[in-house]
């Protein structure tokens, strides 16, 4: 039932045509938008890009400094996890 209503709505929307005046107004609006779009000032955008590029090396240095610490923590966590599993298996084996 709902599908039939949707099909009717689509047919009704497809049949409607914009009047010629509305099309002319749309074309005029698009032409004024394109005329104004040619005079956009990008100086602020370039300033933001320049500031971002000055920050990126410090982020790279931070990553380079943290990666060895993270690897060390991962290895220590792995070793502790293995020992914890071994101890748990021994405790469970003793109970049997």
C-alpha cells in the first residue's frame, strides 16, 4: 500500500514543470554567484596552510619520540601477560 502511494507521489513530482520565469530567475542567480565567486580572497587560507605546515614537523618529532616508548610498553605488557597466563595455568593445574 505504501509503495503505491510512493509511486503516485513520484509520478506527480515528475509531471510538475517549473514555469519559464522560475528557470530564468535560477539562471540569473547562478550567473551572479559565479560572478562573485571569481573575487574570493584566499589570503587567509594560505596563512592557515602556512601555519599548519610549521606545526607538522613538531608533530613528527613527537611521534618519533613516542613510538619507542609505545613499543617498549607493548613488549613489557606481552611479557607480563605471558607470565600471568603461565601462573594461572599452574594454579589451575594444582587445583586438579
